[in-house]
C-alpha cells in the first residue's frame, strides 16, 4: 500500500503542525482510497484532547461535520494526520490504542528535528508502515 500526497498538501500539513506547536495538531485526509490511496484535500480540525501536548482528539460533532463535508464532495476518507511536536516519527502506543479506522492511513508529522512525514495503515491490531509518494 502506498499513500500519494501532493507537495502542496504536504506543505499545508507541515505548516499546520508548526503553527500548532507545542501542541499536537490533527486533521482529516480526503481523496481516493485504494492502492495507492491519493490525498486530494486536507481538512484541519481542532485538537480538543485534555493533554494536547501528547495526544490528539477531534470533537465528535466536528468530526461528523468533516466526514459529511468529505462525503458531500464525493471523496473518501483516506485517513487522518497529526503531529508529534517533540516526538518520533513513528506512531506512539497512545496512537495505537486510539486508532479506530482499519485500513486507513495515519500520517504523522514529526517536528523533533527537520520536519518529516511518515504514514502507517492501521490494520485493526497494529500499524503497518506505508510509503509516501510526494508529488
């Protein structure tokens, strides 16, 4: 499985992560799911987690509104993105505990050094790294 992410959307995700630091940011990726999955739009969300420096959460009503907007635009939910302002690029144990969308992509932006992006597919019981094709 591969995730295709246009460079302008990659920059938008990184900019969102930088502007939200030191808290984690979160958003929804929309486009076409499959192999490869392609991101055509990024929808920013507000992180309402009680400890936003170490986890993310989208308020349920806001999430439903985003999902309806994506569906109304004729797009699929490809997955989600969030940032690790001081942490590693890999998903955390908390990320795995809270993952709820099997076979969807979970993109992480690490700001620990130079901004980096990675993606993982949630398999229902584990994350599986997937290549990200930028362009």
